[in-house]
C-alpha cells in the first residue's frame, strides 16, 4: 500500500510561551507571573513585528502555556480565554494550547513535559524536528527539548534557575529570538542549495 498523495507535507512551527514571550510578564521579586486580568495584559512592544516576520516566512505560530493559577483557584479559565481572544486579534497566532494544572496534578501537558507541543503538532501537522520553541523559563526550554524542537531561551535574568540543558540559542528579546530563527532557516536554505 503506497503513501496517499493527498497528504500534505508537514509544516514548521514556532511554539511560543505566553507570559514573557507574547505578552509582558508581571515580575515581582525577580519572578515572572501572568497578568491577573485584561487590564494587566500588554503585548510586548517588539512581539507584533517579530511574529509577523516568522509568519511571513511560513511558520505556524502556536502558543503553549502553563496557567496553574486556574488549579490554584486564583484565576478563571474564562479570563485566560478572554486574554487569548485579544492576543489572537492582534497577532498572527494559529492556536493556543493551555495547561491549567499544577505540578501535583501530574498531567502530561504541564511543561516541562511536552504534551502541549505534541498535541499542537498532531492537530496542525507539524514536524517537531523542523520547529522551534521560544520561552523565558526553564520549563519552556525543557519541554521544547523533550519534543525534539530547537529552543530559544529569552534570558530576562529572573531569580530562578535556568534550563538544565543549554538552549539552542540564548537571547534577550522576542525580536532577537525571531531574528535568530530566521538566520537558521536562511543558513539551512543556503546549505540545501549547495
């Protein structure tokens, strides 16, 4: 039995953590927190242009985010969905994958486990090995590595540990992360032409 010729080739994606990558994290005592409500939601200044460049280069952009405050009772899922509605209107995002569990729940979707990425890849026909993850915390980077993506760590200097395994690149902003990814793709294309 042959391969069905109607099957489309797998796509490339950039998986994005939400707080600190797409929107501004609320930093208290050197640690990042999600916005508590719509009034605190701020898209990072360089995010719109950076994501437009990635989308323009053919990447599917997917948000993968832990939101444990739902399990902890200090946030409602409806508030998170409302934030995502706003972000989806402003940015070229193709989907949001959310884990509302806390560590004690032991779910497969809470980063650093790769469940969110695996689900998103299956639903959007993504090649994980041809994809990237941009995150600002160790959990993001380790989830990306477990899913076999190349990883870009935005190091904001939080007072928490960094990734235990080095990311593919370490940068200081979403704009730098986007630029690095596009450089990698340009280099790959040049090598493919030789």
